[in-house]
C-alpha cells in the first residue's frame, strides 16, 4: 500500500536519517551519548549542514542535500568537537594566572575562528584515519595546514604562519565556524566533561577486541595477554636494567577503574606501585616498551621525591625531557609521537637544569603535554607517603632494583646506557649531603682559616722556664674586623615560624664562630627592612629581638645592604626565608638562600640554595 503524500519523508531528510543510522551502527560513534536535533534550513542556513554547540547539542539541517555517507562524516565531525573537549577552557590556548595564594584564573588569549579551524583540521585527520563516511575535503591540504600532533600545536602553526580563518574548508558549516560558543569557554567546577569520558571508554571498547586478537593466549589459565602485559614481561625477561623495577609494579588498564578516565596514554603512581595504561591509545608492542620504560625510570630515579617544592607539572615535564632523551639513545622500543617531550638540544642536561629553563617562560611551557595528557603530569602524586611499616619500602625497592640492574646490565654487556643515567643511578646509592654540611662548605669558600705567624713581640709561654732563650709565639694575622664579615637577611613575615628562624639562625651563628667571623651584619625584613647593625655571632642566635611580622618583600633589605657604606662591596649575603617572597628579587652581591625543605623559590636563583629540615 502506497504511502500518502503527506506521510512521505522528504528525500533530504531521509538521507539524514540514513546517515544517523550509519552512526548508530558504528562500533565507536554508536556508543557516544550526544544529542542531535534536526532543524530546518532557516535555523542554520541553506548550505550549512550542521553545527555543534558548547551546550552539548549537534544541530543538523534536515533540508540540506547530502548522501547518507556524507551525513555520517558530518555528524561524526560534530560529535568529535565535544568528545575532544574543544569547548573546554583548559584545552584552549590560554594560561593560569595567579590571583592570590588560594585562587587562580584561566586567561584565554586566542582567536575563536582560528581555534575552530585548528580543531576542524585535527578532526579531519582523525576521520581520515578511521575511514568513516565520505568527505569532499581535499586531504592534501591537511599536511599543509596541520602537520602538528595536537589541536593546540596546529593552532600555534596557523598563528605563526598568519593563516586566515576564512580559508577554513575542513568544518561542517562551509566558510563559517561550525562551533557555537567558542567565545565562552566551558569550565567544570564539579566533575569532568562526560563527553571526553564517554569517548575514551567507547574508543577503548572498539580497540580492545583488536588488541585481544593480537595478544598471546596464556597456556596455563587460558586468559588473553594484553600487549601492555607483553611489554612489561619483556623487561623482566630480557632487559635487566629495568627488569627488577618492572617486577614491583602492577599494570592496570584505565577502563578497569572509573577514576582513571583522564589518562590518555599512561601514568605512574609510585606510592601505590601501579602503572596505568590506556589501551585505547592503540600503540604497538614496541611503542608500549618505550612508554613503560619511561614510567619505570620515573619511579626508579625517584622523581616524585626529588621535586623539593618545584612546580609539580613543570618538574614532570623536565624529567620527561631527560628520560626520553636517554631512551632515544638506548633505542628501547619505538618512540611514540603523542605525549612526548623530546628535544635534542637538551642532551646532557639534568632535570634540575631543564626545570630552571622552563620556569623562564611559564606561559608557553604550561601548554605542553605528557603521556597522561594535556596540562597533566604522568607522575601521580596524591600527597601520600610510602608505607614505612613494611620491611622494605617501594622507594627503597626501586632504588635497589635499579642499582642491581645496572650492575648486571653492564657486567653482561646487554646494551648501551647513557652516562647521565649511570650517574643518576649511582647517586641513588649515596646518601644526600646534610644541609648543614653544605652550608659549612659555603662558609669555607668565603672565610678561609686565619693563618698564624711567629712573633717575638709576644713571647711564648715556654720562655718563662728558660728566660735566656728567646721563643716566639704563634699569633693570628691582624685584619680589620669589618673585612671578615657577611650579612644575614632574615624573613620575619608571618609565614616564618619562630622554630624556622631559630634553626636557621642557630646554624649561621655556629658556623660564624667556627670560622672566626667577629661580626655579622643582621637585617630583619618583612615588608620593610629593620637594620640591627653588626652583632657578634653568638648574639644573633639568641639575643636579637625579631621585629616585623608583616608581609613578605625582601628587596628593601637587599638594597639597604648593597648601598651601605659600612658593608664590604664584596661581602656575601645569606638570605633566610620560607621562599614565599617576591618573584623579581634582585641581588648583586654574592649570596645564598637558606629555605625549609620542600619549599621552592619563585624564580631561578643565581646563588646557592640550602634546604634545612
């Protein structure tokens, strides 16, 4: 029985429905929970097939003439804008601006239409790889406009090359942007973007079957062995340097835990003894070898414990540069292209040196990506301590396993190991030098022991027993007391506890006495300087009254000393602070900082830094 005319679905709308059916049957996109709305051409425009809004809706022009396969491509494109978090503030070009100690503000600094174009290029490359639907896009343009590995890097390329957003042919709205709401980025106070989470699980499910087919079947229990587990077993069986460390960690796939959906490739939690891997990354066995070796070295080299108050994310990035440089030299596995920090110009530099370079441009370097994802470190630190009740803590196990692995690796000539990595592993065997010993060495460089000389002007006491025999006495050289001195600037702001001040002053006083420093110039400072003048070393430890207790600005104290006529021009300055000071402190004299362990100065210091407990 023929349908009535009014019951017949228009051709264009039927093609759209057929395109939606292709999406529903797709193993990846069919699992995504994204709402679509069929709207007339008056809502979008006659020649605009679709747009997507930051509110989570995909608007489809039911009057637009497209084949079902073209509709499948268009719909998937719009869904990926949401699934990749293209409306999220933290993924857009921008940076965090510190408002005060408790609050930060996300500052966006970008061109919305050009960001839309960068996202369109990234999606077009993804859909070309999965071969979904059909598109009229000239794919040769993808390599011209978007050779970078992320939306953010593509955007930066477009800006650097002065590309106009008018040349965007990769979206679903013709010459117009297909993203509605890019001028109002989305932030999430509670929870996370569920579109990203849904996509991660959908991608994991679609890839998991392929991984299982490629994995070996265990002869004993009949279970499938994942490619990540095979990579971990390779280290245990064939690579002694990291084999011991590998035995101490459990490989956990992110789809097994709901709290791991923000991990794009891999991350390590040293305290828990777990390495989290995302099978949806789709890496080969050789690529997973590289990734796991990366995480094993994070753990074995104690990067989580060596941060010492540095910014966790930038410290993570600095360690990534070092590790990836070593792994490239060692030729372990195959270096992936995603989430990788690698720069040949940083060869032979330590993580501490690279970190000091990174903090020189925090705005630029806060956009880097690790194996965990954009703007997140792959060293997971939840502020916990290892279980000290165990006979051997996991930290000690990692250090011991890495040392033993190095000895066996070198004795059996199992492969090349960079000299920098060997030095770091050997350093794990040596206990750290106590802070007070390091401070004593600093004093030694400035105050050499006073030489003694013989003089007959002051007879020796032994001459009294033999008055006829002249005996010279040993005496110290006479030097002006102000030429053998130094200054102490003491942060007396409210954040400095009396205990911290007492410990630091006590150490400075004891070494001053030991080095025969007659007088010490003392300046207390919070928001202004309080010049105490010169004091005997034994007085600064217990009998000097602390003034101030206001804010924290140390520049006035530095200026006071450097302009003082009664303080030597080459006199060193010891600055005692909790590191919560201004970011542009300028000290021209030779100087050193004495700060509590776990604190970090907000700038790259030129003088030495000693950490006291």
